[in-house]
């Protein structure tokens, strides 16, 4: 059995319910583009909301971290990884958590305890030394010399605010050297394999820390790193997770791994992440913004390295690699089989788009470099590479750094923004990495969308279904199935109905339930496949019930006045309404 199966079995036997991996895009957290840790989808439950599966949970979660994207190419960095996690939501705490981690490592995985060391929270002015964890480790036979006390490294929080707490981290001695008696966490022969966070606090935006309603445990173990350790390899890409992917790239390119490990790792990593992003039910496609931009960067960077390996770019090399990855993972992630063709299409389309200009772009780049009389590629040249040849700025930076040159990236971003404003396409935020969508006004629009959907059903017919929606701070757009242009009377009725419900001050309720129950209860839903097994359903009195990630207002009275400003055709059989809300 592999690590993932062993882990899930072990915790299921200890009364944990396995929960499915959440989609790669967080449903309710606009501060990040992708889920970066197993706990992220569980934040509401760590904050106190009851989880429908109970108080002991475990899973493997698809995680994507792109802040280290440019580091990929060495032996340890990956943009996608799976995180194993077990959670206690106000159930067990330090004692069981530490004991079970220790037993899993030493008994299930047969790691000798002499190869293990741990850190515990040293204490600071607010929170005292974690003596309970320290004593527990000693009682399990970990020598005191192998327990390091640290302050900053032993307090865990996902971002700036939210559930947090002291943690204890478990390290493995990954070297053939003699194991030092005293553990030094800064000695990089010791690698961290597991992090057990004791989440009992909540940090607010003003920096204050208060107790959560319950004491929780959140643990995380990276699959790729631990697998490499268990298999005794010092390069993650030589473990069973990657070996066959690397072999295939080697076969396709006719290049030996040792001859260009960097390009092979980049191709392997980026294609795998692109497979997971494009197969996700979130339906992400390459674009110039947000998640789509990351997907584009990954594919384009992989192509550039395929080019370096002299792979015939027009062959189906990317499909062969993607297909191997899908085969390896489809047992664990159904979306891979469901969306296999989508993945191949996304890769191929993006390849064709980029390939048309890549060679010319590189020639142009070399021309630019040869004519430079400074060590910096200025913003205009960087912009030309972006605009004419489709080079993500990061690609220009990478090519430049290979030639010891700098790029005026800040200048480029200014120019990029100017250009965006001029061409009146999407405005701010593209490079900040955040998603829009959770401001107060957008939240109001979200709820107004549900009311509009319900009103259309009452006025136009119950076979009206939502086909899409788009919300900005200035307006909402709503697409729905309908075979005729709405009459003035219908429009007026719809508007009146929505305003009537707003005036009736109806509470908006949010419930968690299984997808099956949600559908049985008659909840509306646009793309059922997009949702995990457990879903959030928002109900507005008995007017509307929809599967939705939110966010929504608490009461319809918060919305303001609703007004339809336009009704037009969108595509065959689909109409589009644009509406605004105002304060009066
Ligand atoms: N949230 C912690 C981490 O990501 C433990 O799961 O390390």
C-alpha cells in the first residue's frame, strides 16, 4: 500500500471520517487563488461551525502553491502537492494527536524512533511553553535532546487572521551520516515531515488573539516529501511518484535525466499541476488573469523547457505526459477521468497558441539582448514580448536571469495596467493575485442574483434556469435559459417581485448538507459536478434555495433597491439581464 492509503486507513480505524478533497479553488476565500493547505477548506469548521461528518476527519487534499513557482527545477519544489491531514474538531487534543502520529510513523511506516526529532512551542509573552506536548514526546521515548523549543516556528496560522495555535513539528533525519545526539532544527539533514497544530485561538484583523469555541487539532503531512524519505531518495523526482513521469519525458526527448534534470523536473511538475487545475470542477481555462494566468504560465513554461530538450513540440508529447499522470491519480480523483478530454484540449490549445510565437519570441529576445547596452531589459521591450509573443513576464525574467540580465518588472506592470485601462478590459488586481468578489456590494449582488433567479421562475416559467452570472461592484449580469425576449410587463413584474422580497426583510439561511440531500430537497444548482459531496445551500425563506459558495447578506433588507437596466439576447436560447442595486 502507498502512503496515502496507509494514512487514510490508519485514521479511519481511529474513528475518523474520510472527507473528499475540496476543489483547487477555495470556495469562500478571495485572499488566495488556490487551496494551499489541507486545512483551508475546513476553516469554517475550525472556527466552530459543526461539520456534517462529525468531529474526527481525515483526507488528502489537492494543494497548489505558486509563490515558489520559479524554484521548481530543484530536487524538492513542486507547485502541486497532496497534503495528508487529520483533524479533531473539539474532539481529541494534544495527547492522542501526538501518540497517533508517533505510532503511525514508528509502527505503520516502521521508521525507527532514533531517526525522529521534534520541535515544540517555547512560549512567548502571551502564550506559555507547551509543556504538555514536550512531556508527551518524552513519555513516548523521544530523548529530551531531540526536542527543540522554538517560538516563531511553532506557531501556525494560514495567513494573517483566522484559526491558529502552537504546533509541534516532526522531523526525520534524511542522511547516511551518523545521527547527531542533539537535534538542531537548522541542520538541513533533518527534514520536517509532519506538523500538528493545536488550534485553540483565533486571530482577528486588529491582531488580538481570543479562544476559539473549541480546541481543535489540524495536522498536515506532504505526500511527495514523505514518500521520497520512505523510499530513501534524495531527489523527490526519483521517488515512485515521479519516476515513471521522468522516464517518459526522457523517452520522449531522448535526453538522459542526468543531462538536464532541471528542464525535466519543470515539465513533470508543471504538466502535473496543469492537469490538476484544468481537470478541476472549477472549470479554469488559460487566461490573462488570476487562476487562468497561473495555468497559462505553467503550460508555457513547460513548453519552453520541452523546447530546450528538443522535444518535437508539434507531437503529442504533452498529452502522453498528461495521460500518464491521469492514470496514476484517477483512482483518487474522479474529476481526472470525468475531464480527461478537457485536460488534453486545454493543453493542446494553449500549446498551439504559444507555439506559434515562441520561436519568433525567443529570436526577438536574443535580438533585444544583443542590442542592449545596459544589464536591464526595459519595460517597453518586456511589454513587447508579452503583447506580441505571449511571453508571461515571468518567462522574460527567467530567460533574462539565464543570461545574467535584469528586467524592469515594476515598469512592465505599470505599463501593463495602463494598457489594460486603455483597452478598457478588466481593471485592477491582475497581478496582485487576489480575486474580486467579496466586497459588501458584491455580497449584496450575490443574494440579489438568487432573488432574480427565483422571480424569473415565477414570472416567466419554472423551466428558467441560470446559465451564468457575473458580478462587479457596479452591476450584476445574469444569464438564463429562455426562448423569448422578455416583455416590458414581465420585466416589471420580475423587478417588483425582487423588490417586494427585499422589503419583506427575509433571513438568508446557510446549511451544510450532502449533495444528494441538497438535490432531493429541490435546491437549484447550475453545475452539479462542480460541487463536492458536502455542499452549502443558501435559502431565502421559501422563495429560493440554491447550492452556492456564497457569500451572502444575512437578510434581504440589506440589499437596497433592485433595478433591471437591460434585457438582451446572450446566445441561442439564453437571455441576459443586467441589473443594479442602489441605496434608496
Ligand atoms: N495547517 C498546517 C500546515 O499546513 C497543518 O496542517 O502545515
